[in-house]
């Protein structure tokens, strides 16, 4: 029984691989959040890309007067 107790204490104090475990837990939590909010995230990303696309199209239609740019 004493050997089991000392083995358990050694195992509990062992810190090898804790950094890896923490990283895996963080990744798992991020994946769970992404899965839970995937529809909202998808709509948000589509909105961002649509807005950016609209801004690009609008900027192509703007006429710039070169005399006001200050170029010689």
C-alpha cells in the first residue's frame, strides 16, 4: 500500500508533458467553441468578405483628380 502511495505522489508531481497537455486542452476548447458557434462565425465571415468586396468595387468606380494629389 505504501508503494502505491509513493508511486501516486511521484506520478502527481511529474511535470513532463504538462505544456503539451495544456496546449491540447486549449486547442480542444477552441474547437468546441468554433463548432458551437459555427453558423454565427460563418455568417460573420461572409459579411466581412461581402463588405470588403463591395468596398473594392466602389473604390474602382471612384474618379481621382490627379491635380489634388499634390504630385508634380
